[in-house]
């Protein structure tokens, strides 16, 4: 893939990431849920999250780096815009989840629709309908796996929330468009990165043994590791 094209995509992702504080500040606060734990501290307002010092450059840098990580594993250059959008807006979701353990559907669903449109456009430009078909299969397959695990949470300790299930469906769309190997490695990498992060947080006293923690950011990182891992393993 042309280096200039990758650099342009990274810059585009950085610009989108830098717009995060504006988007986050405009999110409506979620309504109280009857199952909310009354002993938990109150949710940090989105407006306050958006005011974090150096947030815009931090999200911009994160978004650009994610694109640079994934790009070497993308054989089809027309898929890069979809991954660019995912990196930029995904950094907003990661920041929100880290601070609130929420992945607001008012961001997740429009991003899903935008990435679906960009994957469809990639299939059109590449004259390869298989790109879109693989993306849709990955979309459904990864969603089904995460939805099943979420359903099991009724009988065992819930590993993640439904926002993570929606994020996983988006991951499946983008990873599936790249190929089944990228889907497998990207999904598995998310679990591994999340498990390692959980152990580190527990060992450092940041969380207790049964305390929930934000899983979305680690799923996001795993997704961007999927394409290069697949390319590395399968050449």
C-alpha cells in the first residue's frame, strides 16, 4: 500500500479523533437504570469528560497510531477509509468507556452505519462484492459470539456490557471485510489484551477481584491488531 496514502489516512484519523471533545460534550446523559448499583460513584458527565486537558491531541495521536498499526495488514487499499473512521470515532468511544464504563449507542450506531457504507464503497471501487459479503458474515458471526457470552452473564459473572456487544459487531464488520483470519486474530487479541489489562489493574490495586472494568478500549486495540497479525502469520 502506498505510504503517502497511509500517512494521509493517519492524518485523517487524527483530525477526526481531535473532534472527540466536541462530539462527547454534545452527548445527552443516559437515563438512570433500575439495575444501577447505588453504591457506585455517580457517572462523570460527558461535558466534564470533554474538558479533560490535552484530550483532543491525545485522541488525535491515538487515532493516527491505530491506523498505522492496521494499515500493513490491509491488502485492499479501499478498506482504509473505513478503518480510518473506526480509528477516529473509536478513540472517542474508548475514552468514554474508560471513564464511565459506557459505550453510548448514539455514537456506536452511527459509526456502524458509516463503516458499513464505507465497506460497501470499498467493494464497489475494488469491483469485489466479496469484501462486503465477508464483512457482513463477520458482522453477524462476531455479534453472535458476543451476544451468546452476554446472555450467559445471567448465570455467571458478566464479563462485559451490551455496549461491548454492539462494538464487537462493528469490529466483525471491519475485520470480516479483511478476511476470516483477521477476524479470528482481531477478536481473540481483544480478549487477550483485555485479560492482560485486567490482571495489571488488579495487581496494581486499581480494581478488585470482582470489580467490572472498561473492556471496550481493549477490544478496539485487539481489532486493529487483527489485520497485521493475520498478515504476519499467513504471509
